């Protein structure tokens, strides 16, 4: 079975280093002239998939914007996942789940078991009950060729109080997360399947990302303030493994499909130029 890391490596080589988020929040639906209901949600997602599904390496739906509509919204999420997979994009579901025992095992089954209607290539996860508590996710991902992106250094200012707290061994919480994910990826080729989420807006991290050997998802580009040129400052020598992520910068060009494609091509060009200097 091909690992997620290998599939991602190939997808980036073929389509370029870009992840586009699907974040259908009420303001964006209104901007597109769509109602803030399940019909508007469905139309929004279909337009995005049709416009960029066959040209982007990774697409990242934010589960919360679907869940807010209850079972019908989750049904649209399931449909969107199927459409994206059929278009050839890898699907990274942004759920940021984290728990212990049987509960985290259930989350793993929901997203990383091929028999689930919500089955995706990878998910985001929260490590703040301990990275080890996510072991069922890592194990199921490894068994089925999936991936897990774990929060490490996020863009929100509130995150620093936890992520940069220093433990008894002198490492920050974030560095501990980084080191444990690095261990999971040790020896993987061409790329490990377990990644980290590191915000593109945070500047010089002061943390060592060089040994991760896995993908580094970089949200915060575009509307949140960071540019592709900022990636070198944030990631340093780890720049070759960065997966830049845009959402509003691309989606704001809709609902015209040609404009969405043009926005996608523009930011992809910026990312290619930034990462080419690695």
C-alpha cells in the first residue's frame, strides 16, 4: 500500500505545492450571493470542486462549517469528499480532533477507515491530551495509507501560552510535539505521513523543524496576513517539506469558476517561487 507521504509527495510534484481550504462561512456564502443554508452550502462546494478539484494537490474542507447544518450538512461534506477524490485531489479534513482511548479510536475510524463515508486521505489533530493519546489515529492511518497533521505552532495569539510553555526537560510543548512526530517519521521515504501544523504568520519560530521528515502545513497565508515570501523565515531549512495553505485568498475570487482558477494559479505561482529557493 502506498503511504500518504508518498502520495502527497507525488501530488505536489505533479500539481504543485498548494493546499486550498474550503471554508464556507456565512459571510463568504453571502458574498457569493448564496443563502446561508444547506442549498447554499451544496452549491458553494460544487462550484469549488468543479473549479479547482482537478488542479490542486490538496483540498482542506473545514468540518465545522458543514456540521453547523446538522446531518444534511454532514451529508454535503460526504458528497464533497467523494467529488474531490474523484477529481484527483488529496483530501485533508480539518477537524482538529483529540481525545483518549475508545473515543479517539472512534474519531480515527470516522475519518481514516476506508469503510467510513467520511474517509479522507488525512486529518488534523490536537495533541493537548498528549501526543501519545493520538496513537489510535497514527496506527489506523499507517494501516490504511492515511496521514495525520498535528497542531504544533499555530497562528492564533492565544496558542502561544500553551505551545511555548516550557516543560521540566527544558523543551517547549511545541518542541515536544515536533520531536514526537519526527520519531514517527524516522526512516520514511520519500516523505513521512505524519505532519505538523505551523502557522505562516508566526515569524521565526525558534524551534527545530529540520528532523520532522514529514509535511508541514502552513495556514495563515493570504487574507490572514502572511505571504509566500514569509515561508523561509518561518521554516528555514525545513522549507522543502512545507505545504502552503490558502483559503479566503482563493475563495474570495468566486463564484466565477474562471476567477477561482486564476486566483489558484496566482497563489500557486507565488508558492512555487518561494519554495524553489529552498
